[in-house]
């Protein structure tokens, strides 16, 4: 079994289980390596407006890094990488870069969870879809994804078509939007994540959609694998399906990172 590079910890305020339990679950499932990538503090908002059920406090970030380093030592030589899932907010690149510079991460997952300050993947804010034109929304999402990739801040774009989470999809063909975003991702040397959490939400399919993944393969964009586990038992969830999909498209390897340098595992 390959690697799971998208694992959360209870420090984010909406995951459960001890870090050791996530590691134990990964080893039990035969994963060769894992990466912990909890949510970055909400650096893009004033301190008083940050939601602690979404992400840890800024002063907890060093504690997070220290906790991951502790389990790395405890379970050595089992490979546990230090990652972080960082929100991309256009215009806040400098603030993010300053925060990322403070620690020696193995990799940074780049995520779009907010569009114009709307947390579109938050079940509490699902009403926002009613007010939106889905064509415009998807266009904005995939443009922002391309911009995030081009920012140079991230190694991997996480759940690349998260905008489909609740099953709101435009009627028209959006292959052109995918193509544009993937082109920028490829030019920027960024990888994309195949994330199985999409199977557990109304979208009911892996992130990204098969058509998006085929374009990634055409552009030779490397892929990482992630469960987005917020509970230990979800580590490596549905990886058999993800690997089958990747193989069917023509992928033969999964990317891993050490101190932000790429490596590959065959699948
Ligand atoms: Zn989360
Ligand atoms: Zn995410």
C-alpha cells in the first residue's frame, strides 16, 4: 500500500483521536509512509475572528510541529512526514509565506476552502450556494486554484475540485476550466492530490473527478494520495479505489516529499 499524505489531528478542533492512534492505524493498514497535514491557523483573519473549530491557534503551531516530531522519533524508522494544509487566500501570499518560513515542513498542501470570504465547503454555510450562479462560481474556483499553484507557496494542490463537495454542479461542460487550471499547475511544477474524502460527502466521488485527473496525466502532473482523515479509522480509507482509478488513467507512481523535495513510489 502507498502513502497517506492528508491526515489531520485533534488540534484543528474538528478531528478526534491521538496522533499515535493515526500512526497505529496507518501501520495496521500497511501504509508505507504517512504525512500529517493539519489545518494552518487562520492567518488571513484578525485574531478575534478566527474560528477554533476550523483550525488551531497561531501559538499552537509550534506545539503541532513538536508533536509531529515526537511521533517521528517514537515510531522511527517508520516514515512520518511533517506537512501542513494551508488555505490559499488571494492577496494574503506574503502573510502565508512568512508563516511557512518558520518551520522545516516536508510539504505544504494548498487548499481553496474560501472564495470571497465564503467557506464554501463548510456544511453550516451551504445556503451560500443558493445565491450563486454555479457557472461563475466554478470559474472563480478553478481560476483561484490556478493562481494558488502559480504562487509558489505549495507543493501539492489538495482536493483539487472541492467545489463539487455538496453536489452543486454547473450544467455546462467545464473541461475548459480544468484544462486551464491544470496547465498552470503543470507549469508551476506543483502536484495534485487524489483525495478519497469526496467519496464520503454528497459529491460521492474521489477528488478530483476522472476528467480532471486525465488532463493531469496528459500534462504529467505528479499525484499524491490522501484520505483527509479526521478520525484514525479513516486513514487510508478507500485507497484501493484511488489506486485503481490512477492505474486506469495510466499513473504508475505516487509522489512523496522530504523537506519539500519530490520522491516517487511505484503503485
Ligand atoms: Zn478539517
Ligand atoms: Zn481541506
